């Protein structure tokens, strides 16, 4: 058709160019023909997705490289502010991440929802993509206006992901908007593995929330013996701290009828 004068940049009824369709299908031969015929390498769909984004979303590494070599903008954004790297992270194509980064992809670019490629990979629970993004230099801390990566991992109960973030430098003493620390939040959610990961990373067990409650108080209130044991093993634990109401961890355990836990606390030195 191109030899008969067809427009290499013509669009179908959905507003997509032939290059976008070829990038989705992974047809190298047709891609090269279209590019040679003058197809616009960055022509967007009605949603603003470029052929490079489509190739990244479909895991078409070879096509992606050809598009980059032809001048595709690696940090081009669609109408929602997403780049090719966002699409690779969303669809779990971790093998494409390094190639995009080497081509100049911005690792910490946020879309209009405040999501970076790292946050998207965490939301997908894709530990392989997360590790690759972190290895390439993705920021494990919060990037305004988005959520803190560690907060999202804790909310989802993903201890292995949290550990990867902590190993990359995420703040183990992160405070949540409600005033709880990351450790307290993990305790409230009963996530023993998460608590262990945070403690190994250096979480401060004596930090307090807005009511002066400590992590031990939250654990005593909830009655989780295993988590309390983890906290009691921490050096310099302030076991007899009081919250704004004057309650200690021991008092909270007794008030909530966790009598075996109260006995454990007393054996560790807790007093009223």
C-alpha cells in the first residue's frame, strides 16, 4: 500500500497510526518499512500513547530499541503523564527497565496521579521489577505528591517488597499521615514479618504517635504475643512509657484482657 502512495502517518477509525499497531504486534519488518516511508515515530494515540509506550506495554524489546534509535522520545508522556517506563513497570516487563534507563528514562517521573514507576510496580506486587528499578537508582523515598513507597508496601502487607525498599535506603521511621510510624502501622495490621523487617532496618521502637503511644503500646493493645516478643528483644526499649492518658503497655494489655501477654510484660520488667 505504501508503494501506491498510502500515507505512512494515516490513522484508523480509532485514531491510531500504523506504526502504533505494528509496535503492539512486534512486527519488525513492517516497522522498518513504515519508518523508512516517513512514519512519525512519536505520533500519539488519542490518549497520548506513543509507539514507544505501546511497545513497552507489550514487552516488545526489539521494537522498542528500533523506535529509540529512530528518535522516539524516551521521556514522552501521555495525557495522564505516563512514560514508557511507567508502562513497562505496570505490565511487569522488568527486562525492559534497564534498556529504557540506559536510553535516558527518568526513573522518578510521576504521572498525574503522583505515581512513579516504582509505586506502580509496588501496587502490582512485582518484586522483580521493583528490584530492577531500585538497582537502576529509583528513589525509595516519597516523591511529592505521591505516596511513600514503603507506606504502600506496608498497606499491602508486602514484607519482601518493604525489605527491598529498606535495603535501598527507605526510612524505617517513616510517619504515616495519621501520626503512626511505619512500625506501628505494621503492628496494627498484625504483620509480624513486616515488623521484623523494620526492626532489622533500624526502626526506633520508642518513637511515639500524636497521643504519645509507642509501638509496644499498640502491640499490647492488639494482644499479638509474637510481635510483643520481637519488641521486647530490642535494646533500650522504654517498656514503662506512658501515653497522654497515662497508660503503659502493661495497663493496656490488662485493660484489653490480654492476661498472658501482661504476664510476659511483667516478666520483662513492666510495672504499673
